C-alpha cells in the first residue's frame, strides 16, 4: 500500500481489530459525511477504491468528492477512475491478452524500454473453460474423449498460456477440466473482502467476459470489459468510467413452489430491457431478496448483460456468509469479512427498510407473479411463458424474418422429413428439438435447478420415458462439485439414462461449442429447410451462435431442457398435452414428473455440503495431469514460431514510434457493410466453427491443415491472420447490400459480391478507408475484443450506429476505431443513406468528449453525428491510436 504515503485520506486508516494493529482498513464512516449513508451499496465500493488509492495523480481528491456527490450528478456526465482489486479472464479472451502482452514486451524493447515493465500489477486469474467441445455425447466415456480431443486441438495454445503463467507475475492459470470461469469465481476465487499487504478492502473485479457480473450475486462488484481494457487494468491503469445511474430493483412477494431461478431471471431480463438500464448499475433490495439463495442471486446477476446493465449488485448479507461457509471458506475469513463490511456500512439486512439507500429510479417485481418460462427463439430478452410456447412458435414460423420471425410459407408449416438413424426411422418437422443441453454457469452453479433436473429425470425414468437417440443431449457442469452432488444424491444415473452424460467441464454449447449434429439429422433439416430447435440452460441464444442448423434456440431451466428433450419438440402445450406416452400407452404429463421445491431442498440440504467444495478445489490447480506434463519455455520474451497457426505476433504495434501524430479526417470512405439493429459480437467475430468455404478456411488450408484441424474461431484468437478473415464471417449476418443472410458484401467499385475479408482486402490495396453503418445496439452480446480488433485489421476507421452496447463501444475506442452515433431522431433511413455514398468524416485537431462532428457525402449532403469518446481518457487513447499503444509509450519512458 505505497499509495498511503501520500494519500490525503490517511487519517481514515485504523486497525480492524485493536489487538492487531498490522491489519488495517480505511474506515469510510469516519468521513462523517451524511451523503455516504445514502449512497447505493455498489457506489460505496467505488468510493472505497477511490479513497484507498487516492494519490492526487491517477485518483484525485476531487474524484472522491464526485462519488460522494453521486446523488446530485445524475443529470451530468461525471468521469471517475476505478481500480478493481483483480482481473479475471477465460482462455478465448485470455490467449489474445497474453499474445498482446508478449507483443507489447517486444515493442517496449524496440522503443528502448524495459520489457519486463509489461507485467500484471494486480492479481489476474485465467480459467481455461472455452476450448472443450461436445464432440462425443451419450456415452460413459464422452468426458474422457472430449477432454482428449481438447488437448489434441489446443496443445499449442495451452503451452503458450503455460509460458505466460511463468513469464508474467501475478497471473494464475486454472487448468482445463476445472469448470466454468464464473462458477469457479463464485465457488473458489472470490475473496469478498481482500486481506492484502496489511489492508482489508472490498473484493472487486473486471473480467474479459460479459458474464463476469455473476459474482455480483455474492456481493462482489464486478463487470465485463473488453480484453483491451482489462489488459490496461492489469498493467496498473485505472478504469475511466462515467459515474453510473443506479436503478433500485425491489423484490417482494413469494415465488410459487414450481418456479425456478431461471424463470425469475428470464422475467427480470425482459422487465429490465423494457425499463432501459444500458450503462447503469442495478442494485437489488427489498424483502424478496432475502428469499433468494446466493445461487439464485448469481443466476440473476449472471444475465446482467442480457438486460443491458453494467452491474447487477446484491450487497452482502447473512445468506452470503452462509454460502461462503457452505462452499468451504475458512471460518477466520468469514469473521473478518463480516466485521469489515459492518465497520464500513456495507453489510446488508434486506428486511431493514432504514438501510435502503437512495436510487436514481426504483422498479418493482412481485415474485408471486413469475411463471415458468423460456426465452427465444433468437434473443434472451424475448420471454415466453411455457404455456404459450406452442402458439408462440407457430406465430414465429409465419412472421416476417426478424427476432420473432422465420418467414416460413404457411403451406410448409406441416413439412415432415423422414430419416434413418442407427437403423431406425424417425421424422423431423419445424420445432423438432435436435439439441438439448444442460450447460452454462448461469444454471449449473445452482444446486436447486440441477437437482431439480436430476429428480425430474428420476421420475421420468420411473414412468418409462426416454429421449430419442438422435437428439444431441449433454450435461456440462460449471465445476466438479456439481458432478459430486449429482452422484452422491443418486440422480446422476437417471440423467445418464436419458442421455445427459457429463461431456466436459466448460462453457460448451452455451458459447457455440456444441459440436457436430448427426449427419442424417443435418440432411433432414437441410432437405426440409426446417426450423429445428435447440433448448439449453444457457444465457445467450442469438441466431447462429448455438449451432448453424438450429435456427430456433430457447433458453430454459435444466428441468425444462429435459422436458423438451423428452417431448422432442417445442410445439407442445405442457399444461394440456402429455410430455410423452410411455411404452404401456399411458399419457405422462409434465406435472406428473415435476419435483416440488420441498423435494429439491431436502436433497440439497443433505448432499450439497462444504467438504465437497474443499475436496474439489484444494487440488484444482494440480489435478489435470495433461496440463502438469505440458512443457513450456521460461524466457521473458516469447519466441514466435512462424509455422504456428494458433499463436502469431499481431501487427498492431508495427511501426509504432514515441511521437504522436495529430488526428486526421477520414476522406472518401466506402461503406463495407450496411447493417440493421442488434448486430452482436457473434455476428462481427464468431467464436464457433470455421466454415469450410470461408476465407479463414482457405487460409488454414494454404498452411497445410485439413478441415478436421480447423478447430473454432475462438480457439484461433491468438492468430490475427485467421481472426481478420473470420471478421463478419457469421452465416447469419444480414447485410442490407445483399438483402439476405450471408457473410458477404458488395465491393462497391466493381459491384462484385465477395466474402467480407476479400472485399476489405481489395479496398485496402486501393488505399480506400472503410466505415460500417449500423442500427441500434451495435455490438451487443459477448465482450469480445476481436469484434474491435478484426474490423481494425480490415481497415475500418469508424462505425456509425444508432446506439452501442457498452463493452463493444469501449473496445472500439481501445483499438482506435471511432464510434460515431446518429443524433437523436436520426437514422440511416431518415437521412436517406443507402451506404453506396462515399463518406468524409471531419475530425478537428481539438477534440472534446461526445462532441459533434460533420460528415460530408459525395452527393453533397452534410449531416452531424456524435463522436462517442465519452471521457478525456478515451480521447487520450484515441490520440495514441488505441489503449495498448498508449500503455507501450507509457512503459517505454525512462
């Protein structure tokens, strides 16, 4: 805590225990400021960080005053710095981060600096969870086979990460096969209160995954940022953020005994999307919170990105402490966590109204109004009561192509395609379930829904029900603890009998690593042009994400995933139709096999115990023998292998010099793509399979690889040549130039239809700058830095959109791509833009946050847009050509 030497708030420091003066904390209550007691608990965490790290340089006394004055800054844009206690990464975003660090060390050395200055200064945990795929399922050896393939495909990436864990201090790697990053964070990594270098302070973090917010359910403030921004934080740079509005979300009432946490979160997601919480914190309060377990709260917090907020905070209370005890945390830690949080007025009693702070706005949810539901078929916020699923799917078939429409001609609604599978004949039709996956930390972290699924499976087997063998069923828990309690409680065998074998410990189907469908199933879907369905207990269901052949994808609780798998279709009304007819001809309804909350809780109390967590986590860093046997170099500078198709030195810093260049206008740019609303980072930079006809496939083939060895885009994020070719390569990308879904565009000078990369390459060869036109919510979805790096490498200088998802806008800024926003009321349509014009964007030398700039078209038309550099710090990054260039120059100064 060297900052305390010059910290103007040093007078607030006192020991937590008078008997031990060596362990201290900044006691914010000694500010004796009435404003502190009215601050939302989430803002108190920001305040504590500012007070503790105040050095009158990166964090100033005026920043502390601005945070204290939060209530009166709601109508202003007030920028404050925030230094999170730690950073968390997963391997899809972690590999490019380590690649960047390795390349930055090279760049610093070329500029005459000390390359070892490029090193994390705050703790960073990287959990390898995104690499494993569902190649094998339904067999008892599926887990082993999938893990073998994972290592075979990713050995080079894993060796590189192991090098990183040696070359960089403060970086811990959690090996593959351990679980999903957010569940491991919740059950093991979370400190709740740090005890570090003689000081206690709140645990807080940023992560390179948008669902980092899951940890908010435990009372640890955290959210997702772009990988580029996370790298800067790891190097000691505070996050520059606009002091957010805080929406108070009051929960009251008692949920029905048949309701799951999944039903609650899907209801909250739709509600908060309607309220509008983009860029805001949501803080939960009210007596209803006390009825939710930490696992329930974590489920609600996990889907924070789906309702658009920055964070979804549940302050620590007694239930939080009980969870820490249940998950095997030491009693001494529980004691100082409780004592510290109470000392700084950050410990919550949800039934104590006098503790309720001020909020920007308060909205309510009566938990008794929540009904069983799913979300889909293309967006997480499109909630559908289970009772309406059959009719909703029917209307989606007819509706115009869009978020709730597939535009299937009425005379094709009853299409049935017969096919052979394992010597038997089956049929597929619209709405047939072909993927049923219990997956994702959203739900597998919650024993109540996982045991609920197990008990439903038990009752289904006892009633003589089964799942058709062609349906790709899978169970991918977020940690080994899940398998432990499913086995100990006796339900694992029933899940296996229905085809839900453990296939791996990772994100798997939730991120599109669903693996191949049986060829006869794919042929039947293609032959009938069927809208086949996937049902998963995940958090995202954007078109093209789960699997290329499932056009309809529904988010559902684990018990409902099994129910739809047994039914074999989403075109069913569970209230009035049997889920199936058993071999004896008896109709079995869902209500006949659905477990009660009392049944689930009784099993949970008996089998989810602290010793399980201790057994699993005490050996988590050493249990993977393959990882232990990996040999990696130990040099401080990485030796790049020119033959590698996984790890490549990126061109971001080529030609970088210390001197800054003044900003230049963008002259006569062509539009590379003309896009609509809700273009996701999956559309911009897909993570899933590499299509055999794609530009990336052609590149890999030219390097001697066969299709079997392509792996996924996510696994190739350490290689810019693959990722540039994978940019806008999603087969579900809708480009207005083509008026259809395809990963292609029109090269405007010639009128040719080309793959997006090939068109961009032609423009670059001609020296023509590029821009993208887009609608609302551009860049929604995962916090994917390659969704900014890829466009940068394609020569895209700016994006003009109606609105942006928070993290993606930050990533564009981080890469020096200008995010432009139409003025209120303006759209491409209202301005008469076709995208075939040439655009000159006037960039003045003197820039200010959120300033207006002129765009001149070659047609003679001129209009104004807002430049979305929201803070002075973001402008500084832009002047440097991006945040990493800024850090390299800073680290190269002697």
